[in-house]
C-alpha cells in the first residue's frame, strides 16, 4: 500500500501540471458564482423583459435567447467584458498568490469571511445543478423555469376534484 498515493494523484491529481487544489477551489468558486447568476437570469427572463430589448428579442427563452444574442453580435460584447474581468485573476495567477477564495478585489459590503465562504461554495454547487437542470428541461420542453412552474396543476384542487367525481375515495 502506497501511503503517498499514486504519482498521477500527487499535487492536484491529473491537474497537477495546470494547478493544484487551490487552483481547483478557485475555479469552483468562480464557476459557482457564474452559475448562481445564470440560474437567477433564467428565472428573471421569464418574468421581465427590458423595454429597449424589443428590437432583437422576440420572446426566446434560455438557449433560444443565446442563439439570438449570437446572431445580433451581443455575445461578443459579453465575451470582451468577461475577458476584462479575468485580467486581475490572471495577474494574481502569474504572481502565484491565488488563495482559492475567488477574491476579485471587490467586496464593498465586507462579506468575505470563512463562514460565508463555505456558504458561497455550497450555494455555488446548488447553482451549478440548478442551471444544468433548467437548461436540460428547456431542451426537453422548450419552456423556461417559471413558465413550467406556473403550468403545474394545483394538486389540492386536483385531489378535491377526484374525490368529488368518485375517482378517489
């Protein structure tokens, strides 16, 4: 039994050439934040549309909105600004001072703490699962999350209707 572990599992496992566990935690925090925003955006786009978007937005949801944004050229702008936001991280990575907290130097409310970090990681994981589920549900049904939820029948009224008709005793 090798207590040191296999050679391929030392210093970050298969990602040892790219980074280590701190780098992986940094990636998890960043992806979690993006997915929390994406899940929120998937819900908000079912509820509200900005008035100035009516020129190119025709009621598409989720992946359809993504395709419309590609056709209009809007995603190039998003890619450019996301790239600008990555510059501080790349400088931190080049300095070797990545600490795995996802610190981007912006914390106006002073929310950074160890307790909140664990909460953020857990909520980020939930966000990753949520947006994955919402996206695949859209692929299957063509409906956004709020649109689907509003079409779920009221089970209480269904149960009372079944009792009244004698289908359920």
